[in-house]
């Protein structure tokens, strides 16, 4: 519903899902939702060394 609203109400044109290449289970779930890997897109995140991690 949130994605539909983003397209309808905010004029979004794309959906980006970030999944670790090592997280096979999450990658399969994302692909089952109809999204596909786009090897030409690259994303990075910089954090301080002592900052809490977002992943398990």
C-alpha cells in the first residue's frame, strides 16, 4: 500500500530494494515480489567504525 501511495500521491517512478548479496533468503523474497537485480545500479553506506550496525 505504501508503494502504491508513493506512485499515486508523490509521483514516484522507481522502487529500490537494498539486499545484501550474501543474504540469499532475502534476495529470493524480493525476487518473488517481482523485483529484479539491476547490476548497473550501485549503492553504498558509510558509517563510523564504532556505530551500531543495521544488520544481524
